[in-house]
């Protein structure tokens, strides 16, 4: 990154590389496929949320999670990121964290988590209809 008259800039190649790195971290099974499934899932889990807001929250949390090698460190990083979003309450945070973890574990789009699996991971003490 450089400075020109006080404005930071990056080269087109650097922006493309960063975008590709981000896409590989958050959507290793294809950006369009995962984005479309995630959009459907967020509508099911959070019907009251605007879809753009929901997508932002999910991708931001997943990016933080995957940057920290997943696991507990990733969960802590994603939780810290979600905490900064004041409109994401504790219940939504737990659901999003469970969703991020489950989606990060899939080996193909055939293994994509369902809303019931996400809720069961987030709140194992509760019962959810199949």
C-alpha cells in the first residue's frame, strides 16, 4: 500500500489477490453457491433481518473465524467481531457462531448445515422441530 496526497491506495492486482484470498477463506466451495445457500439459511434463521445485513454479519464473522485457524481462537475472534455490532444480540451471536462453525466443517455443498442443525449446535439444551 502506498500514499498519494494523503490517500491510501492499492494496486488492482493487490485488490484482486485480497478478494480472492477472502473468497477462498469464506467460501471454499464456490462464492455463488455458498452465498445463495447462506442467504436462504439466514432468511430462515433471522426472518426479521435485512438480507444484506445478514450476509454482512455472516461473512464478517466467518472471515474472523477462518483467519484464526478456526477452533476456539477462531470462535473467540468471530465473537469479538460480532460483539462490536450492537444490533446483534446474544442469541443471534450464538446462532451465527454455530452456523460459521458448521459451515466451516463441510466438505462439499451436499453437507451444508440445516437450520435445525445450526440451532441444535447453538443451543444443545433446547429442542427444535425437524
